[in-house]
C-alpha cells in the first residue's frame, strides 16, 4: 500500500498536463496542428481541451471560464490561453504562476481580468527575443523549458500587465439590490451571470425575489431551482456547476428568445 502511494506521488509530480482554451473553433485544423506541435516538443504531454468555442477575441469570456474551471485540473497543470493572440513574430509570451497552476498566453488583458492585483501572482517572459518565430512557437518553446526545469535561466520577471476593467457584481444591502451582468452564454443558450449563488442565497435566503434582465425584451424572473428542473415551465434561475446564477428555460434557447448578450445588466431585488 505504501509503495503504491509513493509511486502515485512520483507519477503525479511528473505528469505534464496541458489545457487549451481558445476562440479558434474546430472547423479549421489549427487546434490539431498545435497539439501535434506540442507532442513533438513534449511527447509525454497530456493535452486537454477546455473549450475552443469562445466568441472571437472575447477576453472577458475566456477569463470567466478559465478562472472558474482551472481548479478542476491537477496542480502544476499548464494552461494555454489562446484567445485573441496575434500570431506575430514580435510578440512575447507571458507565463503566470498562480495557485499551484501555470498559465501561458499573450498579455492582452485576460490575466488582469482573472487575477486583478492579487499579490500572489508571479509572471515571467522570455529573455531571448526571436523575430524568426511566431508567438505560438514561443508558447511551445516556453512550455518545453517549463517541463524540463530550464525556464528560470531563460526568462525575466514580468509585472506590467495590460489592465482591463472587470465588471464585478455589487450588493446594495440597504436597498436590497444585487446588480450583475450576463458573463457567458452556454451551448444550450442559457445565460450564466457573474452573480455567485452564495451571494444570492446569503441575501435572499428563502424569501421572495425578482430578477430582471435588461435586454431588448425586459424579463422578470421569480423562480429559483437548485438544479435543472425539467418540470419547470417558466423562465427560472438555477445554481450552475460553476457556482453562479444561471437563467434557463427548459427545451428552449432563452438567450436567443430574450435577445440576451454578454454584458447585459442583471438586477435582483429581494
């Protein structure tokens, strides 16, 4: 038993997990080409797709999904953040270390959206400019250096992140109002808000509430479910697996019907 535990710990420490998140979609061959490039450079890499269905250039969607999914993977996982990258020869990759995970991408605002001014963020960039290769080639080289423990001598500290303002939910306890936004629209066209379920439950408890969506069609919702309820006939909100309030309508595409978009205002009164 003890030997098995030791073997597992050794295996765990040597696992080379890489995730990919992008706005590349899957119609084109580019995702597969990157995986091939990674396997050539790191033959024992375990590559997992988070999603490639991010809206084009949406750093906000990418930050929201990655921030709320990276903890599902083992510590020491390296996450490739590919949304909106330039593929230029002059751009340099940045690798961020946070919470026992690593994130590699261009500094296009995603990292500031994810981590803000958290003092636990550590970041480096390559110290060897090379205009003969694209930034994506440099991503792969940086990953190779990382897994071979040669990153430190080939990088410099990086702390001048591009800043993007993140819309945060607000709770007005005096007027009993929670204000947030639509953060993501999933494959079923349900609208995921940025309002944490805990914030909602702590405020509303088991009392009455009304959730209003500001779109071209104003919708008011008063039903909450802990999970997807196939018997619910009206538009309702539920606790989704990311821990946020989600607007849903059974067997229907509520985001299309209600003309909802990312960034739309969500207001809960209780």
